C-alpha cells in the first residue's frame, strides 16, 4: 500500500531559537538526498506548500524539510503588538515584535535541529524574502537560493508597497470569518481563490478539500501576520547575495507584481529568472515540473563549480 498523506512526513519536531519554538517535519521519501528547506508564506503553516510539489522535489534528489515560521502554524506565537492588520504593519505603525534577522535565524535553528550544515533554500511569498535574508546573513549555510513570488528582502514598510497590488491587499483585509474550524476552512477557500490565476478555472471543490485537510487559522489571523510583516531588515542589500539564485514568479500573480521578480533578479549577481505562465500567487500542479527542474538544475550547476 502507498503511504497516506500523513505517513509521507516524519512526526513533527521542534527547533529552538531562544524562547521561540519552531515546528518542522521531513518528507520520508528521498531522505538521503541533498538537504532542501522550504520556507512558507505570510501567516500560513507548512502544510500550505503542496504535498505533490514536495514529493516532486524528493524525486529530483532532494531531502525535503519544511517548518512553520514564528507566528504561524504550531510554532511560537508572540504577544500582540499595536499593529492590528498587515496594512498598518506595512505603514510601519507600531513597534515590531522582532526583527527580520530573528526570523532568518529561525531557519538556521531548524537546519541545526536537522543536523544540516547547509541546505538549498526554497522560500515562497514572505518565505522568499526570509530565504533571501538567510543567504545574506548566513551565506555559508545556503547552497542555493530559490525565491518564489517575493519582493526583494531588503525592503520594508512603504517601500514594499510599490510591488503590492493594493486592491488584492484590501480584499484580504476585508476577510472576516469566525475563529472556528468552519471559519478556517472558509478562509482557506477564500484565500486560495484570491491568490489563484484568473486565467485558470478555480477548482473550488479541490480548494475546499485542501482546506478541510488543513484548517489553518493563520490565514485569518491578521495580528500574527502583522507581526511577521513588521519585522524589519537591518542588514545588507540583496546585491550582496553570493549564493546561486533562482527568482521565480507567476505571470498572473494577483498580489505581488511581476516587476518585483524582475527587480530582484536584476539586483542579485548572476540570478536566474523563471516566469510561470497561468500561475498566480500559488504553486499549482502545472508549475511543479518546470519549477522543480529549474531548482534541480541550479543545484547541479552549483555543485559543479
């Protein structure tokens, strides 16, 4: 019998960065491959990265691990700050709960708990910015960097807004669902719809089934999202990234403008750019093969240096 969805992953473990505990697990398949750490997006837990995409990475020769960022999933949630919404956090209203350097160090703490001296990093959305910062702050721990659907990681506050579609951000701000299992499912479907490419038919049944499997209340927790967004970067600019880099973006991204990818790729020396057609702020199945192939090629070329 083939393993079930849950059996494909190791039991959850926890890494520590000071008082912050970070939940992580590993894909059972491909466990002897090259270490690859997935960094998830704003507010969501590690289960939002599609299982099929993770398995495709395993088949490509990677040992895949994923973790919940602080203020997401089963990791530590910090006390409330004055910023109540992601928009107010972008406008730099209120004192931050932690720095972007702290968040970058979280990824390294997970790698330490896994026993990985270094790893390939793949970050999605906010996770892409985090992965960029890890490459800047801890270059010796990063084999390659893949940043998906992200803004340049050295930006913050109002400077980020030039790359954000404010209409979509406003729709997120208007989401109002009860803090219940049913509310989490409804929020998961609504967010999936908002982030999908408008040039593909939205499969609501599939989105609802995924939300039922992963009723993640983080998609509606604007306080936690605000704390994540408010974390400011104080380090060097992205031009200082020295690791082999792949910048990826969906051509139909309804949240982050494609020019964010062009800007990031132009600023990181030697970066490769992959634009995914009929893809929004998401990782739909048609995007898995070209993306996994590009990540594999980046890793192979880096190893051959």
